[in-house]
C-alpha cells in the first residue's frame, strides 16, 4: 500500500511541476452557481517541491438552499481532477493529496456549518468545483458540451 501511495504522490508532484513549467506557478479560476454564488480558486505551485496550495478563499458564503458542499466533497472533487490530469491510471488514495495544501474558508459554500443543507452540493456544486479546478489548469472547458447536430 505504501508503494501505491508513494506512486500517487510522485505522479501528482510531476503533474504540478509540469504545469508550473508550461503555465506558470500561479493559476486562477472562478465560476458561479445558477444563483450567482461564486466558487473561486487560486493555485500557487512550488515547482521545486512539486507541491501546491489550492485556495478557495473568495468562494461565496453558505447558502440557505441545499447547494452547500461539505469539505469532504470539495476534496473529492479536487482529487478527481488531479487523477484525471496526471495522465495515467493511479488508484484513488491519499497520496494524491500529499503534495497539496487546501484552504477552504469555514462557513463558505464549500465548507458550510454543520446545520446547513448539503444534498445538492454533492452533485451540483461538486461539478462546479471540478469545472473551476480544470479551468484553472487549462485542462478542459467545463462540463457543458454542444448538442450533437443531426445532418
């Protein structure tokens, strides 16, 4: 298991070093939910270490509705993106997050208070987090696709 974890960590560090070389060490992206609530991300990469800080400060406060996403969902969306961008298959494990420090403000839509409704955050908001992470890395153009046109 230690080998699997170490391989995942090494893979993510290589990804971060490559991104810093191609795109720079500072990345940013923002998107909004349908109600206008922002999800903001600033990524600061340390190329020599192959580590990064993912800072979601600036994301909106928790909402009255059910689109709040618990911290665990935000981390799940982030690990999904990292695994997608690595470029080869690696098993899901904590090694993917070892080179990463994540800042998520308490009381935000991405780390709501214990009494906040969260069911919609597991689908709607987590997809927006994925979109924001992939946008920051220039990896793809969000979850929307053009409809297939018939000849």
